[in-house]
């Protein structure tokens, strides 16, 4: 019974997993992350310059984020998701979504 309860807690934690990426000095940090399906990724712009978080295939995109603005996106399915900043296309990042 105790084991079942622990398992349920684990599932709950996984369903609400969240990770953060900073947008800083014209770069996404960390530039590359690996998360489990269902993870919410929260980007925060720490620059004085506006940036966007835009999927290469345009499946998701933020507005132009001002300083301290956040953008969040939940990755439901496994895959490799490249993204960039539309205002500074040299800024790129990638989210690997892998079932564990
Ligand atoms: Cu930018």
C-alpha cells in the first residue's frame, strides 16, 4: 500500500514537472535541455533587449518578451524541438523531450 502511494506521488510530480531557461546576454541558458514528456518549460528574459521564443517549425511562439517577461510551453510529446529568437535568429536553443 505504501509503495502504491509513493508511485502515485511520483506520477504527480512528473505531471507537474517544470524547468526554467534564462534568456541572457543574447543566449538561451542552458542552450540545450532534456526533459520528460509533460514538462513545462519557462523562459525568462533577463536582458534589456526584447527576445522571442519561437519554434523552428512555428508550433509555438512567444510575443516579444520585455525584461523579466516569461513565456511557458508544455512539451506533451517526445521529440527534439529547436527554437530561436525571431529578432536575433543567431540565438538558438533545443529542447529534447524523452520518456524516461
Ligand atoms: Cu533575441
